[in-house]
């Protein structure tokens, strides 16, 4: 199988696998004061340092969660204050969009959804406009889009939001481990990440909460007060060791990986352009993650193309979280029509992708697209 679905989940890095297995041998509960408990606590501390090093923040600003969905919930539910408005965009992941809708359900008008342009970029003028109109408590904009890889230029967002006293959260799930993030420089108040997008285990993630920001303390999971009260529950020591090891591995190799993966993505797009007539790459060509290519093949429904190349693991343009596909809200928001959205494949590359994978995937895609188009023609 040629695996090009890193935005769904990345293969586990060997360093993360080794750390998870090693941590499974710890017998203590990280909250116990006896020696085995303290060994587990030290393992957690060292993983917290590894994650903090990747983001250039302080270890005390990292709260471990079960993933980015929980981190986004924790961030929005803590930072949104009832009565104030919440600004986000209409291309966010459902973990932000649905949480924002839930939080503002009984306050019509208090949710402001910014639109994106045809390149998938959030309209900064619309943000400025929204900020100028009233009582904004929180701005939540994703660092990189999961379907197109399009990046948000967060620095001006932070400046504009802070100028009116609003907090800033970013869902950086697709950015962490793919491009450098320096939280000493980027002044967001809250940031979500998920280990399995950069080679750590599934079911573990973190929320960065800036120490100097005044974020109201509002845990979602209450109980024994772990994670300084932000997230109760016995710590998932193997998961935490795994995210730490993945963060350390990525930290060592990020610059080299980013450049290599960017070249492979360009090679893929070049190979597709050479062998398939009628295709379009979606999203801004420059402000984009290095490893993502969202490509529309008009007239070739993505589910049929994927079925014709089962050995190539890519993703279609539908947001299909629970088995009920619906056209991608991200592509529709970029002005792509429903039919073309259904004819879109997302290729997402990562640390273990090779040139050979790319050439084979491009060949298989060309073959599958031609086959599907021919069968569609035969039906009409
Ligand atoms: N946000 C974004 C942008 C994502 O891509 C994902 C994963 N698809 C999530 C949040 C949810 O992450 P998790 O799987 O850790 O809950």
C-alpha cells in the first residue's frame, strides 16, 4: 500500500513506538508519591519538556488531552465568555465549528464565521471588520487546513485581536510537526495539537495555554485534578511518552523533512499535470503546508477513483468523520461547486514518503481517473 493520507493520521514513528512500549512497563500512577509513581511522573515531565521544546514554550504551559478534538473543546469552552462574540472561520475542523456552534446556540448573532476566498485564505479585512463591530471575546482560526493545507497568517490575526482585548486560539493540529512553530514569537493564547498527525500515538494531544494570558479556568473533565486541574483523569503515561518522543524526533528533523516533503509534493503535482488532462490544484499555491495537495479531477468522482486504486491510500474531498459522507464544507466555502468537490482527492505526504511512492501514486491516479471518466462517459 502506498500511504498518502498523513493528514488523517501519520504512521507511528519508530521513536514513538519504542517510547510507548517502554512506558507500558512503568507500574506507577504518575500521581502517586511512591517511587514507581515518581518514575512515571518523571517520564511525563520529560515528555512535557519535549513537546514544549518543539513549540518553544514552557513545559508548564502544556496540558495533555486525549487529542485535538478535546484540546479544541477545552480551549473554546474556557476562553469563550458568554455574552461576548466568538469569531472563527467556515473552513475550520468540526471540532472547532461544532463546539463554536454549541457554545453560541442560545445567543443568535454571537457566532461570527469568517469566509475564505477562492484560495482558501481567511479574509483579514473581514476579521478587522468583525473586530471593529463589538464585543469579541475569542478568535479561533486554524493554523493549517486539514483538507487543503492552506495556512492562516496568524501574526496579524493576533495583533488585531489583542488590540480589541480578544483572546486567540489556533487549531494547529495539521501544522505541528509539519512546519516550525515558535510560541515565543507567535503570541497566540491557546494552541491545540494532536500526536497522531506527526507520528505519535492516536488518542493523545495537548493544549498550550499561555501562562501570561488570562484564560478563565474551566475544565471539561472534572475529577482528581490532574494537569493542574485542567484535565482530570489518570495520566496516559504511554501516550504521553509517545507524543514526547514523536515531538523530539520531529524537532530534530523538521527543516530537512519540510524541504524534502515539499519537493515530493511538487513532484506529485508535476507528474499529475503530465499525465492527466483536466485537473485543478485547490488552495493557495504558496501559503500551503509542504505535504498536502488537494486536486480536483472534474468528471471523476473521488469515491470511484479511490475504489479503482485501493492500494493507494488517499482521502476524498468529503468530510466523512462518521461514515456519512457529505461534500467538503471547506471546498464549498472556497466556491468550488458540489460536483467538483465530490471529484477531489487529498494527497497528504509525510516523513516516510519516498519518490517511488509518489511516482507510483501518480501513475495509479492517472490510470484510475481515465478509467472512471471512461465509465462515466459510457453511462451518459
Ligand atoms: N483539527 C484538525 C485540523 C484536524 O485535522 C483534526 C484531525 N482530523 C482534529 C482537529 C481532531 O484531532 P484528533 O483526532 O486528535 O481528535
